[in-house]
C-alpha cells in the first residue's frame, strides 16, 4: 500500500470523513470567526478527520496537527476567481497558486484542487482543466491523494434543477480526471451525484445556516444520499461552541446518529 492509499485509508477510516474548512481567507480575507486563524485552528476538535486550509497558513496553525492522531492536513493548491463574490468576478479563472512539492514540505497530507466549467469561454474551461490535471498528476506522482472540488460557475443564479445537473456532470468529470474524492454542493437529487461517481463525494456546508440543527440536518441528508462525508466551514466554526458542534457533526456523519439526537448529546 503506497502513501496515497494510506492517506485515503486514514481519511475515510471511520467510513465517512469530516473535514473542517478554514481556507476562507484565501478569497474573503478575515471573516467572522476566522480573524485570527491560529486561534480558529485551536477550535477544531481533534476528532475530525481533516482540516482544509490555504498553503501559506499551514505554518501558522501547525499545533492543530500535532500528534499521530491529529487531523490530516488538506491544502488548497489553486486559486480561482469564482470564489471572489465580493469583487463581482464572473469568469471563473483558475490559476496554479502553490507547488505540490512545496506544500508537501510544509506538511500537506492531502491536496485539494478545484475545477470550474461552463465559464462562458471554451479556452478558459480548457485552461481550468489543464490546471486541475497538472496539479493532480503532480500530487499523485508524489503519493498525495487529491480531493477534487467541483464548484459551479454562477451557482447563486441557478435553479435547483440547473444546479443539480451542473454538479452531476461536473463531479463525474472531476472523477474522470483522476480525483480520489470530490467536494461539491448538495443538490435536490444528491444520490444521483454520489451514485455516478466511483470515488467518495463530500457534501459542502456552504453558506451559514440559521441554526446548528439546520447544519446537522444538512449533514444527515447528505450522508443519507450516499455522501462519503462532509466539508463544513462557517457552520462548524461560527457557532458558540465549535468543538461541541464538530463532535455532534462526527456523530451524524460517521455513526449515523439522527441530527436531533446529536444536537442533544
């Protein structure tokens, strides 16, 4: 079993994976609950399987990963204008932003590489695929698994059916390009997404939901639809007791505990 397989086995050792995302500053700057990222990292419960962060912040948050049973380090390797909602960008251009070898030296366990398609330009779509493929190939050469993130262009303006079709097709493309797992939006027929991808599909938490119970119910719905786990950021950190919520999230995702029961635990 090579390093890539060992890392994947560890990530999904509980059957389904729970990853906490703290990479928002890469696109949004300091947002509520993540102004001081080292302090935010200390609010991550060590029972989770991984933490997603930007490469430049890994050295500042290293203590969150100390110990043989600490969360795996998931590092985002490309930058994309599709996430810059506050600047009104519309073209969804992806660029190679950090080298795989450099991130590996910093302590990366797993790479995250994003892909956006249907940007309105065939040339731009092709370039985005090229960036995704180059980073994925390089990560695999070095024994690093890749979580491929599929992020629909213009998702806020889509109907629920349009979003589903975009995610269903895009997720399969990400798998076909070699991703070892997929991170994407929950859709109205998420089982049709998870059921047509040969690798685990991780459901997003996306925007902050009104209550912690709403967030746990989303995780419950995603896992019932066949998700291989979840990636939650705001919903797991912008809460009164992040570590308690994350423990409840693990109970829902890994153990199949009902959202209502996990909330009361």
